[in-house]
C-alpha cells in the first residue's frame, strides 16, 4: 500500500514516476536478496545440525561395532570351520 500511495502522490506532484518505479524495483530486489541470504543462512544451519546429528549416530554405531568384533567375523569363520577370534 505504501508503494501505491507513493506512486499516486508522486504522480499528483509531477515527480517522474519512472525514477520512483526504478527505486521501488531496486528496493524490492534488495529485500529479496536479504530474504535469500537469511534463507540460505537458515539452510546452512539446518545442514550443520543434520551433519552433527548424523556424526553422533555414526560415532555410536562405530562404538557399538567395536564391542562386537567377533560378531562381524563369525559368518566367515564359520564357513572356514574356525573359531572366531576376539580382539
């Protein structure tokens, strides 16, 4: 509404509406750029959070796997007719 009122007022006072239109477009572009920067920053934060979350799960899985080394070797050891080795 403010933009429309500005254009109407400038038309009544004889101000060049083309320059006002250009100013409005430039302002709109600046607003869009600002919103895009904020959106990209939020996306970066979300990705960093997801990365941390996945790293936590990966670390937990690795720790769990280290406690069960025989379980990972059993199928191959059973096929070879050997007892699994524990580290």
